[in-house]
């Protein structure tokens, strides 16, 4: 695997780092690790981190206070590094900088990533983009603060080492980060387990109105704009809903719809069986991983639910037939 230092050649003067829209813990952990790496080891480079504001509990990572959340002016950076971004249209605020950049690097772990940059380091078997980065940073370069960022990324995407994407290498890299002084239990508690009261209320609402579909094989729920307004919540307060739904006895998949526009819903899928939800999401123009994927649907809610249910019925039949 290529080392991070090899991807930043001599002569680079300006660099943009960016993650995906609606950044999660892996995204924030990965971009802040790369940001700190460049600040420390390549101080001559003018580096800017472009990222939407994530959930409050991820703001503790170094670099987040300086992250730029607005669409930048059209400029040409010498180097653009994207982390945890599966396709060009998922690059958050800095999409125009990606297109204009002289040299583009993509570091990722999404199986659906086509390798959209000039240099691509993609390991679809890694739990997280942060785990990919661990393999790109040598021991002597790994500071305590970089270890904190990478540990946050691994912990969030692996659900604290419990999802199926956790492999022996994930635990080995986590052990290495612990040896470098990463604040392990504090990171797990403060950034992963702890939820605001508002978040707990949204989870409660989502679970209370959930229903079983397809003879109990699928659990589904939805949250509308109106319900978010009623709790003073936004989409960031919905993180974790679909993961929690997955723990419903007898179900093979969980599906969560939440409103993103007047007639637009984001759909998150989780699989707890052989069903590959990245295929289901891809059928609607989305993508993701085998066990966790998403897409966006336009149209009235009940229509979208019916479409997704039909698709799921087909894929579940196929999965059963393959056994
Ligand atoms: Mn990720």
C-alpha cells in the first residue's frame, strides 16, 4: 500500500482536504488525521480542510475548529485529498476544487468507489477509511493526536468493533493507536455512546412508529420534517436510528426514511443477513457497503416506501434462493 508521504510530492504549495456530505465519525477522523499530518510534517504547505459541520460530539478533533464549511471560491489547488468519499458527487462543499485541482488523491474503503481520482488508495475490506490511513502512516509519524483521530474513525465505522466489517487487522491497527496514546475509552464514550436528549427523543419517535414489512423480514420507519421541527432536531440527530433498528429479532434488514426536501427522502439500509443492501441502494442510484447503504428518493413518502419494499422483496427472494 502507498504511504501518505509518497502521495504528497515535493513542490506542493497548496492542498485541500475534503470528506463527504453529512460527515460521520470516520469521515471526520480521517480528514483531521490527514490535516494534522500535513500541518506537522509538511508545514510549508498551505492546507485547508473543507467539511460541513458534523455532529457536536465530533468537534473535539484537532482541525475541526478551522474547517471551512462554505463552498470555496474557484481556485486551483496543487493537491486535493478526499477521504471516505465514495464518488465525486458525494464530495461535500469542495466539489469545484476537486475538479480544478492539479493532482487528486482519493483514500477510501467503499466497495462502490470507482476510483475517481488520479491516485486511488481504496481497500474495500477495511472497516473504515481511518483503518486504510493507519496502513499509510508509519509508527514514527503517528502522534497521539493523529492516533485520536484515526481511533475515532475506526470506532465509529465499526460500531466499536462489533460490525461485520471488523477484521483482525482492524483490531491490530486499533492496538497500535492505543500504544500511541489514543484516548480510547473517552473517545468511545464521548463521541460514540453519548447522545443528546434530542437525539434520544428522535430515536424514541423513530422506534415507536416503526413497522414490520414482508412477513417481518424488514423493519421500516420514517421521520418527516415536521417531526424533526417538533423536537428542534436536524438530520444529524438521526444518526444511529437505523443501526438501532437492526437489533430487532427476526428481521433481515432495517430501512429508515427521513425527509430531506418537500418530496424527497433519504433512505438508509442496514442488513443483518445475507442481503446485500448496497445492491438495493444502487438500484435507486445510491451506494454503500454490503451491510450498510443509502440512497435518496424523490416523490411522496408512501410511494417511495412501496417502491423500496418491492425492491427488497425481490432481493430477499434472490438471497434466499442463493442459500
Ligand atoms: Mn467510512
